[in-house]
């Protein structure tokens, strides 16, 4: 499993720290690390 770092700038968020970490840990990156493709609008 690849290792990576996550930096979350915080200041006085003790009440939100658990929610923040759960959110970070609950995210799943795309398989190749690229963002989803932009939606394509139909041409007239």
C-alpha cells in the first residue's frame, strides 16, 4: 500500500478534530490519482 501524507491546517478546533480525521480517512482517491473527468455538455 502506498504511503502519503495529509496536511490539515488547524487552529483551535479541538471540538472538530475527530470529525476532520474521520472525513480524511473516509475519502477514497481515484485509482490513478487523477480527478474525475469534467462533465461533457451535448452540442446542439
